């Protein structure tokens, strides 16, 4: 694939192979429990290239960038972009707007206007005042026709990367008989049977972390697992710390009690949507997650862990968050 | 381990009510996860959410009216939710999930 960084293959534990490369502004990783074939990586390359071409906010030639700059109130979009917008709108509805694809302009105003690897991480401009985002209800998608007020900045960061992981895993599962684990920036999707006992996954604040960083090691047999965190994609603006998880209600970085939320769910998209919504929800996050059927590990800004929905406590390296008076 | 939560802000009725309402919506969706593999199924789920007819939101209505294409994810994923399990002692992680 032209322009794509090469994959770096390596052994990943007993009997496993892993390949990684930069993609979508983060790290793509494919782990298999059998031998590699070029076809596996080519298939994933195709998914990544398609996602970048359609949904990147940082490529002037992406379809999303063209839509965002189109002055017409109605634009025709491709089936691929429509397929990304539909779940983004669905999750906006389900979360009462905690996830909102119209956060694009808020991200730009907060200083996240360029590819994160290239942007200035210490910006002198002042942080703007609170201003809610335009709101997902302004977007209507009728077939391939997208209607929205011109100038509404759409960002699919809360859902598209996870969809790409799901799609890659689905395609791998359809075309190969091996077990695969696809990770895009630490958001995981599983294809095939995989190893006995499940894939062993380290869960922590930063997907680039080494084993020395505190976290928890768990096993996952199916579905998806995603982590949203305010600790990684950070920069300073006007002397204030910023991050990329925007609260649509304020148009500013979410400022709640959670620094990292990991969710296991039937798909990576579901897991990522719930994890991000939980970070944005702040104090109401556990109430949101409880009863959804998802399992979650939530870490407070002061480094205490909460486990919900059957997420194991065994192996947790952080101090548990306990109810006052509950412990003997 | 008997861990319980320490979330004093849950005592705030507004926060609790909002969370419970949202939880009901997401629960419906998660419970039907395997069914929501297409946009048509998503519409059915949206219709099942109490107090919010599908037609009340033109955006969501139109957004969920058409089946997903090959470019969409398998929203239903693996079907039943499988919680992670404790990793076997001494096992080596194949991958790390964390913020990016």
C-alpha cells in the first residue's frame, strides 16, 4: 500500500505472532495464534487505508474533510461515510449526547486541529469559554444525503477507529481460520477462536505502556475491549492541560473523576462508545454502565480502580475504590 | 474482594436520575446487541426505548433507516457479553489496551 508505514513483526508470547505499524494517528497491531501471511496484513491495510481516506479529520483530501468544508446544507456522501455516521448518530442518541459527532469545531478550538503527532503541544492561545457543541440532532442522514448546517464540524473519533477494528476482525474471521486480535490504539476486536483461555490483555492508562506501569492483566475470549483515557493525548493551551475527550455540553475537555475507563462488550465499537461516554459522563458514569451488560474497569484521577459488570478484581494493581465504611 | 463503590455524588438526584435513564436506554441496546447488526435492527431498538419515539428525532430516524453496508462494523459483535476473566498466572500479555 502506497504511503503506509511498514509492519514490524515480532513474537508475542508463546506461539503468537504480532505485527505493528503506525496508523490512524496511533498504533495498529494484529496478533495471531498461527503463522503470518501477507494476505492478513494486506487485508488490515485495506481497512486502515479506507478509514483514513474516508474519515480522517486531518487529511484535506478525506471525504470527511470535504464534507466539513462544503458550504452546501445538503451533501451526498459515500456508503462508507454513511456507514460511519449511522452508528455515531445512534450512539449520540443512546448516550443523550455524551458522544456527539459535532465536536469537530470544539476540538479545533481547543487546539487539536492537526494530526496529534505534528501539532504544537504547548500552545499560547487562551482556552475559549464553555460553549456547547452544535449537537447531533442537527445532522440528518437520508440514505446518502447528509443535511447539516454548513460549517458544522463533524468528528468521528469516538466511534470510527473502533469500527475499523471491528471491521478488520470481521474480515479476518471471514477469510481465515486462525484466531486474531486486532488493536487500533489499544481498542481491541477479536476474530476466530483464539487461544485456549482467551487472549491475555494488559489493561492500563496508555496502550504503549510497558509491564512496569500499573494496570491489570486479564483474558478476553470474544467481542471487543476498548479503553478511553485522558492521560495520553494531551497538550497545553494557555497554560492549561487539555485532552481530546470533549464534553459536548461544554465544548471543553471532559473534567470528571475518571482518567481511564476500559469496557468489554460484544464489539469494539460498543466498548469504545461506552468507555468514552463514561469518561465524559463524569460522576454519573457508573450509573450509566451498571446494568448495560458491559464489564468495565474505571480508574479515578487519583489512581483508584473500580470494577463493574463482572470485570475481575483479581490481578488489579491499583488501590480499589471502596465505599466509605464498607471495609472492616 | 467485596469491592463496592464510593460515589457520593450519586446522592445527587439529578445525577442519579439522568444516569438511570441513560442506563435504561443503553441496556436495551446492549441486550439486543447481536440483533443490531443492521441499521434496520438499530431502528427497532431505538423504537423500543421508552418515551422516545423514533420519529421524534429526524436525525436518528433517518440515520438508522438503512441497513449498514460492508463499511460498517458488526455492531452486534459476538453476541453475548463476555466479561474478561483473570489471566492465568505468569501469562504474557499479547496486547495492551490503554488510551491512545
